[in-house]
C-alpha cells in the first residue's frame, strides 16, 4: 500500500469586533460603514504616531501564487497590474475609525463595510499595529484586478491599504508587519496563506518558510537575467474558497517527494536566474494543479499550447482561472499568449485576454502624497 501524507492548509483564528454601540460624530449615508480599529494583531508602536501626510495614494501589484509546486509557500509579483488606494485624514470620521467612501474600477460589487472588505480589514489591522486612536481616516479603493482571477486581487487591495496607513503615519512598520496585517485580510476572505500578500508587499519572489511564526525569505532573481510572465485570463471566475475546497486531503508519499524536489529546483532557478529550469519546475506540480485544472474549462489545452509554442513552463496562477507561462523574451511571450488564448476558446469555449509582464521587484509602494 502506498504511503500517504495528510494535507492541511495553514490556518489561524481571526476575529474582528466592531466598537460596541459606536456612533459617528456626523450623520453619514447608511451605505457607508466605519469601525474602530480592533483586530487580532498586536499594537507594535509604544507611542501613537501623528500623520505626516493629509492624503496618500498607494499601489500594490498583481501576484502569481504557488508557481506550480509551491502551494501556499511560493509566490511572486508581476509588473503593471494591480490596485490603488487613496487614504485621507478625515475630520468627519470619528477618531480611531476608518471609512470606505468609494470603490471604483473593475468591480463595484465589493462591500464598503471595512470588516467585509479586503482593504478595510488590512487597514484596520495596520491601524491596530500603530495604535491609532486619535485620527479618523477615509479610504477610496480603485480595483485594477478582477475578482477571482488568480492574480491576487484580494491581496493587492489589502497590500495597498496596509501600505497607505503605514505611509500616512510616517512609515513606522516594516514589511513583515505589513504582511501580517494583510494576512488578517486574506484569512477572512480566502484563507490564511501568504503567497499572494507577501510578494504584493515585498515584490519579487518570496518563500514563506514558516507560518508559525511567520518567516519570509525574499528570493532575488539576478538583475542581468530576463524573465517574462505570459498571463492569460479567461472570462471565467474561480473563487479561491471553491478552488481550495477541491484540494485533496491526502497525497501519496511519492507525489510529496516529487513536489518537494520541484519546489527546491524552482527556488534554485530563481536564485540562479535560470528561466528554463524555473519553467520546468513550475510545470511539474503533481498535487494541486491536477485537481484544479479540470475545474477550469480548457486549462489542459492551454498548458499544452503554451509548451508547444515554446514556453519554458506553464501552470495555473494561484487558484485560477488565469494561466501563467514563463519565457525570456517579450515577442516570444506575445506569440505564446496568442496560442493560449486560442486554446481557451478551442478547449473551453472561453474568451480570454493575454498580456506579457515582467517581475515587479518593488512591491506595494507610495505613488503620491500631500503633506500636512
């Protein structure tokens, strides 16, 4: 009888509590909700900081989680796609509370209740870490990423919000603390996993060595090497919770050994700048991709088309439905993208769009600010 391993996803309890019987100092439309910053994270700053800006605008990039065999412990950021947050000191919002005033972009269906919104949850957690009790904030979210795309949409919102709160109060927290704030959001929305939120905040490739305690390792892809991601997104939504529910609870020992070796090869490829080996490892998952690919119409045809067109490797980005291939040139990447789009239509009857993007080495960042 083949040996098997029990499979458990990282988990951590999370709780949020609205300020009891809290009322706004000024009447607001009923669709707007705001809450005092109470989250399960701990206050890290001994003296409450004062805001150094009246307003900030931040950006956080899209991310590719898992990278094939690195389920829940490997991810990277991609350039040019992502979400924006505008955060303001707002005297009309009660001190210590945050208001989501507007949501624009690819979707407006998201809740403006901060306890039910990725950006709001991360902002609240960051406020708690900073010990903010004397200032009220209002937040606008502009979604550049569609929901359920497999490109870290929730993480991009959370990362942009956490960085915005940190920036408006003088950048008192380090990146790992901001990842923890973002994890509060991810746990509420899709599960306690950092392979989107960590690269969204830190940029580049990130290895999550441990969740308890959180231990993050930035993996530096060499500056003199070329790496491009071909991202092909079909008109199909794959909710993360649904896709995680499809995962096996046990795996054969032989698959565990295989995936472990491929994940190690992928890390080595990143550090060496070896795009060919990176692609081979990325394509070699025997645990997660085989269970998820059949749930995305045409995915198996898309992977085959990418490899036949010359991609170094291809897999599902995060929970999907976006497919990601890797290559070392833009022109070749565009050709591969065309073949992948055709395969989604041929094999899954799905329209799809393709783009070729570089690695985002910066992560979530300040875009603009207005000083006090």
